[in-house]
């Protein structure tokens, strides 16, 4: 039986499917089922139309059982039959939208708009800072938090994302840890707001009199930055901070991380954890010593 189906598929253009099925004593519905179940094969560019025309109308995208039954009731059994049908007749039977879509699909056109694949949203971004020695000074702890907020904010802005939650973890000299998380008042990627939330979490954890080995921040609950709704502010300090932030982002994009840093971080002894951060090394000066602009 497969040989008959193959013969009809190879010669339907010259003789027609209906005539060949009648001569070979086979049903058209059986041929259409075989044509749909035929294994995938490569069709040369010049033979696409010849291969497509004998396919049943149900093989078209968007043609379900009800539409296929209605097409058959008007004598349109194959994609070739549908392609030969005038567009005004199809729009009169199925309506303007469906009629144009059927006519375009039968002629190998797709009227749907191509939607670009959205960039995947990361679930979280984290950074860790290790101290060269166990640190008791709360000022150094806050400098580390500012440095972490600077990094997380830059990475979020580079990915055009905002975070809705911030988590903080602290590892002490005895290797014990404590952690807390907080939902941000509004999703953000701005360093100033991230640093403020980090300071509040630090005050809740209360390690002011503890020897700290390392501090980590994690930005969670990400969403696209285009969805951010920022509250208007008339604070000149806030506008100045955003301007500096934009300049810092451009310098980082051109020269790498660490090119511009807050003055509060000058001379800090904190350093990135080598296996838990993506920061690049500072730019060396002509004598080989790292420098910070």
C-alpha cells in the first residue's frame, strides 16, 4: 500500500489526486493520513510547492478539525485546493482575519509578527567580600556593604534588571553565620537604595561588636528594568547620585569594574572573594601596581 501512496505523491501534479486514487482503488482520506504520517524528509527549494499542495488542509498551522471539516464541505480538501481558492471567497466564508490567514498559509506565508526571545531573567545576583583579617570596626563593615551594593547595582543595571528583595549574610571569626532578607520598598537597581537597605539589614543583624570574617549581599526577585515605576524626587542629592551612577556605568563599560569608586572605599582592605564574584582585577599602572581611579 505504501508504494501506491508514494506513486500518488510523485505524480499528483500531472494527474491529480482524485483521479489517481480512483484508478489505484484507494481512498483520498487514506492518502492524506499517510502523507501526514510520512517521516520527515528534506525537500529541495524548487519542489516545496509540489510537495505541499497534496497535503490535507488539516496539516496547515491553525486549521483544526472544525475548520478542516468546513473547508472540505466547500470542496477544499488539500492545501493546493485552498491555495487556488480566491481570497474574497475565503474571507466571505471564514471572515476577514481567518480568511486572510488561511490564504497566506496556503501560499507559504505567515502573517504573524515575529516576537524576539526575551532575555532570561536571573533569579538572583550575589557578591561576597572577604576581609584580610577579622574586623571588629563597624565602619569597615559598612564600607564593605557599600562596595557590595556598588557591584550588585552595576551588574543589575548592565543586565537591565531590577531587584525586589535584598538578603545579607555575615560570617564571623568562629565561622558561624547569620543572615536576614528584606523586601525593598520598590524594585530598584540604584546603588544608593541598595546600600541603604543593606545598612538597615546590618543594623537588624547587630554585628557591631563581633569580629567579622566576610560579608555577602544577594539581590533577589528580579524583573525587567522597563517595568520599574520610580517615585518622583525633588531631592538634589538624589539627582546628583543618579548622575554620578550613570557616569560610573559608562566608565565601567569602557574600562572595566573598579574604574570609578565611591570616595568612602578609598584605601579599603576588603577584597572580592575569588570564587564567588565576577569582578575583574584593577588596572595596573606602568610599574605593575594596581591602581584605583
